């Protein structure tokens, strides 16, 4: 990873998008953003291989803002093509580094204004293990983003206790179940029972629940039977470049129009 430290620049980082499907309509209701890096050898490197290095320095804030800018430009293009609805969301994971940066909120606001993107389009995701580390100044940053109209979700729910008071304090609207837990639930009854319990908990407290890790038809059918409203996973579509998502948006819109006619 010496190349990352010595030769990386923000232009070499770009977003991949993974669709999130609304089970009631079978339409794409949102896209989760995944970081990719094109290294000097022209190889595309996934985020998991580099994120610890990036978060150990200050470069992650600049990269995040660059990714958001690229996403906003792409959304503008989809909107102009009639492929992007006003109720669709972009889910973007934040680390503590972004929240600690004093100008991050202003930079995000400027980006949204420059591209004429409504703040309600953006949902910032926080990992469950991050919540206990959020101290008072960072709470203020979250409140400022909330005041803009940006939503918040919590990722990786299932292996640590979910601090309900924190969810209220930060106006969290959505939880995403742990992908590891989803993978285990195919062969471990205890994990599957926990998945079902989390889906029921979300319903009971008025949260939206995303079930990721939909990799096999078996888990797809099981989760559909629970009434979980939002699904995500490689069986539906893997994280993909914008060109592939454009085709999916067109296909889903056409299919929806055909179904509404019949």
C-alpha cells in the first residue's frame, strides 16, 4: 500500500453504487456509495483494502468530499435524463474524521447547493461501533447536518447493543443489519432469529430497516417473508459503476411502467 501513501490523489478515487430495492414496488429507492481507488497500475482497489490507511490520515475528508461531488454530478445527469426520482436516496458512510473536520458541514451544504440537490436526498451512515465515540462537538455537527435536512442511518446493526437514546438524539431514521449476521443467518438459526428480531424492532419503533447481504435466492425469499421494506445485495446487483446503474434505472422504470399498465 505504499502507492496509496505516495502516489494517490483525490482524482484516483471514485464511487461505485449498489442499489437498494423497495420490496413493495421492486423499484430502486436508493444507492449506497462504495469507495474505489484506481492505483498507478490501473487496477481498481475496493475500499476494504485501503480504508484503514485512509482513515489514519486527514486525506479521507478530502476524498469523501470528492466522492460526494462526483455523486451529485451523476445524480444531476440521471435527473436530467428522467431516471432519478425526488424520493430516491444516496447512502454515504461517514467516519469520525469527517465529523471532526470543522468545515465539513459547510462543504456539504455548498456541494448540494452547487448541484441543486435537495438535502433530503442524502443519508449519512454511521457504524454502530462509532455511536459511543461521538462526543458533544460531534453531536453538534450531526445536528447541523440534520438541520439541513440530511438523514442519518446506522450500519452494521446486530453484534453490538443498539443505543436507542442515541438513535433519538441523532434523529436516526434507518438501520442496516450487519452483513456478517445476514451471511450467518442462512445456516445458523440463532442468527436468523436475531435478523427477524431486528426487523420487528425496527417496525415497532418506526425505523426503516435495510437487509443487506442478499446473495442467494434462499435468503432473498426468507427476508421477503419478514416484510423487511428494503433489500440490498449482490443477488440484486453488486456495487457497480454509474453506467451499469443507468441501465438498471432504465430497466426498472420500464418494467414498472409496464406493470402499471397491466
